[in-house]
């Protein structure tokens, strides 16, 4: 089995975690699912030779774990600086800049105080990652982020747009 094929299999496993992440209401459950997903996605990018994206995804995995326990502006700032430093150290051109932009948005999202704000900022970062993944030549990663965006939109609709019957609210 080629490294490319194996990388696409890892992304398929990440899709499962992503697909369920935004179906949860609780921020901590969302972050745990995202930790699993980005860890698998990081390995996928390293296998494809995209070191900036791989390193930023590994940093994202750590960020999601830290976000479970710390939700301060100072912690967010540390991860924003780490994202910029990792990008500078592994700079590979336009793809590096795009993965950096997506990661900066996702970092901001993780440290939002509400799941509603988290979802909105996460959607913006996800759009950037979709474009990155198209240019990186990974159909599995494009599918992953596209499904992630759809899941996030569905969760946002369920919790914030659809009018609930009073007995359904909890």
C-alpha cells in the first residue's frame, strides 16, 4: 500500500470524528472529537510531505487538549504565536500561508467562550483549509473539511436557527 493511499485512509478515519464533533452541544465534547481528527490529519499531511500543515495540525491537537482545561486570552495568544513560528520554520510557499491562516482562525475559535461563537469562527477557518487541501492535492482532506463544514452548519442550524418546541429545549 502506498503512503498516499494510507494517508487517505487516515483522513477517512478523521472524517468519522469530524462528522460527529459539531453534533454535540457541549464545548468539551466538540474539542475531544477535534483532537482525534486533527491528530490523524497531521499524520496524513506529514505522509504527503506537507510539513507546515502537518506541524500546524499537531499544534492544533495540543491546542484542543489545552482548550479543554484553559480558555484564557493569554493561552490563545501563546498558540497564535506558536502557529506563526511553526509556519516560519517550515515555510513552503502559498500552502504554508494558507494553512497558517486556517490555523489562526481555528485557534481563535477554540478559545471562544461560547459554542455559538466557536462554530462561526471555525467555519471561516474551515473554508480556508478546504482551499488549502484542494491546492495540496488531497481529495480525502477536501472531503474531511467539507463534511466538517457541513456538520458544523447542521449543528449550528439545530441549535441556533431552527425554532424549537418549548418541550424540546434543554
